[in-house]
C-alpha cells in the first residue's frame, strides 16, 4: 500500500534527504494523536525502540485539562512518564507534511514495561486477542462525517465559533455539483490519506449543508482503529493548510444534522472465510452472526458511553435526523441503531449507527467486540428484526438519553468489567463523571444567551 514504510526503507529515505521528521504518537482517551516530532536521525538511532511522554496524556479532557481523581496518575504522584513503544508495522509517510513519517505507539508503564491497561490501543488489543483464541478476527470499517467551513480554525476561534460560514449553502448529500465546490480540500484529503497507507474508497456530500463523509477500506479492527485516528488528524491538518476548518463534533449546531461514525463489523477466520455468512440461512445470516448481534443489543446501554463519550454526543440522538434513538436491529433500515447490510452475500455485516464522530475508535471497537463475544459465548437469541420507522417504535429498547444514563450503565456492566477489567472501567467512569460535574458547574454560552436579559 502506498505510504507504508519499513525501518529499512525509512533509513534509505533519510539517507537521500527525503524524510527528516518522524511523528511518534500515542492514541489518547479522546482518540487524538499525541506525541512528539523526532529528527529522523534520532529516531533511527534509538527512538524506534522507545521514547517517553508524561502520563497525564491518558488522564485529560478535551481541553487537555489535568483532571484530578484518577488512580493511574495525579499531582500527588507527580505525573511521571509513560514509555511509548513504536509499533513499526504502523510506520508510514505523511504526504501532506513535508519530509515527514508517522509511527503509532503502544503505551507502557515506565517501570514495568507492561502495557497500560486503560490506553485505548491496549483495550482493543485485549479484545482482538480474545477473538484470536477462538480462531476469529474482527473486520471493521468506520465512516466519518464532518462539517467543512469557509472559515479557518483561527477565524472560527476569533468569532467564538459563532456565525461560521459552511462550505456549501444547501444539503449536499450525494450532490456532485455542490461537492465540486469543495473539491480542492476533499481531493487533497483523499490523495493525502491514500498516500499515508489509509486506502480511501470515496468521499461524498452528507445530509446537510457543508457536511461531508470519508470512507476507507474494511480491514482488521486494530488497523482500522489506527487509520480512523489518522483520518481525523489528517482531515484537520489538510483543511488547515487550505485555510479551512473542519469539525467532527457530534452535534455542532442544534439546527444541523449530527456527525456520525457508523461502524461496519463482521467476524472472519484467520484464513479469510466469513463467519457471519451462511448461504442456507435467512438473509445469509449465520447462527454466529445472530448470537453476535444479540450481544450487541443485550448490552446496548452498557457500551453506549464508548460510542457517545461526551455530553454533546447525546444531542445528536434526535428523530428524523438519521441518528438513531432506538437500540434495535433491522434489515437495511437507516432509522435503526443496528442495520444489517449485504444480506445474502459474503459481505453480510452489521452496521452500528449509534456512534458519533467524536468517539475514540479503539474504545468503541473494543466495546462492540466485547458485547458481540458475550452474545456468542452465551448463545444469546436474536430478537425479531424491527420493521418500519424506528423513531416511532413503541416499547422498544432506547439508546441512553444522557451521558449520565450511559455512565451508570457502564459502571454497572458486569460484562465490560469482565472483558476490560475493573481498572479500565473505573478510569473511564471517572472521566465521564468529571465531564458531567464540570459541565454542571460552568456557565455555558446557552445559559448566557437565554438568561442574560430575560432572567
């Protein structure tokens, strides 16, 4: 694949002066790339084996605030180091940054060199290992939606993020002429990502003015999660280079559509045989697929936090917006939280439509796998498919309405505590509760607008 590098190839490119910088990055709790820029000579000398970062990087909020109360790290403990261990299988060129390569790191305890259990990559790797023990692997693809603005990031900040001009004036869903107007940015995104070992299938206009979607090829869960993180970072950087801003907020504006991250998933053998497909079964859905989907539904409330991790995430769940409100499954039905696609083919799979574009891919994928595995291990029976408009479905399972509800479900989840470990769940429960408390005690823009004159 274009952009993929071996260490030997990096040495050769460094020798020719084509690459002088290596981004050495971990995935943080919010799914962002965090790390440092190494000179290629230093990277090739020693940093390819390990480097270090402050351990507060897995204990912050969206604003990089050092949140108190974590067991893993604190002011009292002195905020020591993590060891960042480059996974050289992720080494690649970054075409949109001159002379630059990137490698993604696993996060290790500085003293024991054991993987930090609550690091997003470690959480997903644990579930991938569980599948491997059963001679299965998860194949996944996440679709990412975002809004593209005429304004730059700096201009948006200067305006306090109000009165921003979207790149288009009307709904551009699949609209070729309208998306031609933003092609300068979107073509650079497609080609840039493709050249960074992120194989892009397509981009398209989405269901609102200025909204777009980027789709990359289906692959194994860990590779897809890494690529997802690179896609978000790359889209922002490329837009910035073109004087534009991009937002992946789940709900940027109450009057606009939300930004989703639909996750397609299926299980395969290591040899590449689809385990979700049975030519003799209804819709081609194997018994294993039905158990997996039953697990997703049985634990839908418990895993919602990892699909919708912020207060803003829950403002996306609204009827008639293509964001689901019901945790039910249906055949090729975009009103359902879980949609079966590719029926009666080897590509039969389930699309989880619950997640917003603000999710952390490694955590979301891990939660989905854990729920599906529980369905398989306990041979859970799949309920009948929902038919019709799920927004108006009566007496059906609902997606949690608030972060508070989702956090309570997460905290009480025996399944996730067994799959992830108490230490991991307690870490993310603390993150969720801190966000709720912080939001509750801050005066918000919304409160000022409605109450400044009227109260």
